[in-house]
């Protein structure tokens, strides 16, 4: 079995976020950092070179493969702020309907600017996702 490439590092989250070029994206990144810290009650950790993760959980695939991953994370990518909600989105249609302007992938929430979304709904979404993962 192959090892995950993205793992926790000792790199500084603050140093990483200070290097975000676009001022609005940098400011939004700190807002997301504070929101995720508040919801998870965890300290942020750099996962690889570009993901800020909070907390950990252990998962096991049907194939038997096991790994540890963060409960929730984010990355200020070039095109979007990406919030990683490992639990996915199937259970959260009601929250997503009121969230604002965004796109999703399998477990990624893509946001252009935080002013495009309802921060209370984002907080609720993250909280529900974390609660779901901790109950498994």
C-alpha cells in the first residue's frame, strides 16, 4: 500500500498564510483559520506544503487500507479558497442552500471570496461535518 503524500508537518501556518499574495485572499484565509479553530477547538497544523488542517481522525476503507487525516482543513489556492470537509456534502443540502456563492467537489468547498457566503452557515456546515466524523 502506498503512503499518503500529504501528512502533518512542523511548518508554520502563520508563515504560510503571510505568503498568500492577494490581500483579500490572505485576509479571508485568516478568517477561515479563526472560524475552523473556534469550531474544532484544535490548533492548526500544516499538512504538506499547502493545506492547513485541524484535528485528526483515523479511517479505514473497505479494502482494509487505513490512514489518519484532518477533520477539516483549508487552502488558499490560486483560483479559490478551498475548504476540505472530509465528510462530503450529501447530508448538508439545507445548509448549502443558504450558504451563498460556491462550488463543490467530492469533499471540497470552493469559495471565491468570503463576502460571497454566509459565515454563520459556513460555521454550521463545518460544525456538522466535524460532529459527523467524530461520531463514526
